[in-house]
């Protein structure tokens, strides 16, 4: 089964912030890394349930999963939920950030 990936506005904002940060910190390498992040998001079109439940899952009614991307200090969590044939990307956060809460 193929899923349609929908990036929510909050996740779009996260991606723009990451892109800005990368442009400042690693201008020569940021583009390739960012394209890899976009590819990781696109990979959710197939088998999104292969990804583990996120720590946030206990705080929300919908099942929240995470796709990890990157290594070490540059590791990010792509947080998403599956609704029917759609994967909704909710946020993209650094692994070092605290888990989301409903009030966020």
C-alpha cells in the first residue's frame, strides 16, 4: 500500500528553521543533508508503520510515530501520524529536544 505524505504547517515551519540553521552552520554541506531529510520524509510513503512509536504517543489520542534521521548531534525525529491512506508529518525536531506535550 502506498501512502500520501502530508506535511502539516507546523512541520513546514520546523523544516524552514532547520534549513536556515544549516545554511548558517554548514553552507557547503547543509544542502545535501537537508535533501536527505526530505528523502526520509518521502520514504514514509511506504511502510510507515515500520517506524517506532514516539515517546509523545502516551500523551495524544492519535498514534504518534517517529522516523529518525541523521547521526549524533545532527539527529532529528520526524513525528507523524497515520490516518487511513495518509501520513501526516506533524513536526521535525532534534533528538535532543524534549518530547512534545499536548499544550505545545
